C-alpha cells in the first residue's frame, strides 16, 4: 500500500519491515535508560532537549559540563543540548533557526568550537 508521507513516515515503514516476528520498537522513554535492539536494528539512547540535567550526564568531563551549564537556552536547570548513544553531543539549533539573539548565539557557538578544539 503506497501512502503519501514525509521522510519520517517512509522511514517508519522501512523500519517496520526490519522487525522479525515478536520484535517491537522500544519506547523513547525506555531507550533513555536501557539498551534495546532487535535482530536488525540498533536503537540508540537519547537525552532530548530540556528533559535532562547534570545527574544524567553519561560521562564526567568538566569542560563539557561547564559548557552545558552555561548555555543561555537552558530552562529550569535542564540542558538544551542533546546526548545520543551516551557519546554524541547534539548542539541544537546551531544554524540559529530559532532566531535567538545573534550575539548570544554567536558567543555560544564560539564556546562550542573551543570545547571541540580542547579535545584535539
């Protein structure tokens, strides 16, 4: 059955075809704290924007923690950046599609650049 859908809908159909009998997709909340895979799909954990804080940081790095804590986009001590698979940092809205104050955003981007360079 062909349906008009965006990329997410097409991906869902493809992913569904990868499941074997008695396998199912884990919930996003389950993946936040546990690992779950099927025979053909590796699911990554995801700490999504504004739902996590220092207590869930999967590794200890003072420079990263300082960067995360000082992000002007944080709310109620929850981090705006995201962590995928306990190792990939996603600096959300890096292109400033959210139209935040240019000077604040530019300053944050430069701090992020310095953080990345500190690991080299």
